[in-house]
C-alpha cells in the first residue's frame, strides 16, 4: 500500500486511487451506453442555476 503525496493525488493510497478509477470508468461506460434520452443543455443550466440560488446567502 503506497502512500501518495497530497501534491500528487487527492487519494491517500494507490489502492484508493485505483478503486476510484475503476468506479469512475464504470460510471462513464454506463452513461455512454445508456439509451435514455439526454437532457437539453438549457434545462440542465436552469436546474444548476436553481441550486445556486437556493444556496446563495441572503
């Protein structure tokens, strides 16, 4: 179990980095092979803006 420097990686060990890589690649593969319709850019941006507004200090 090799320790990683915080300058080199956000993970503490190579095992954590490799596990994340496997998980991330599986998520990307699933998304790329999905047959569900995509969400239009304008709709996504409106959803993100709504979240930003909810968390903006008053």
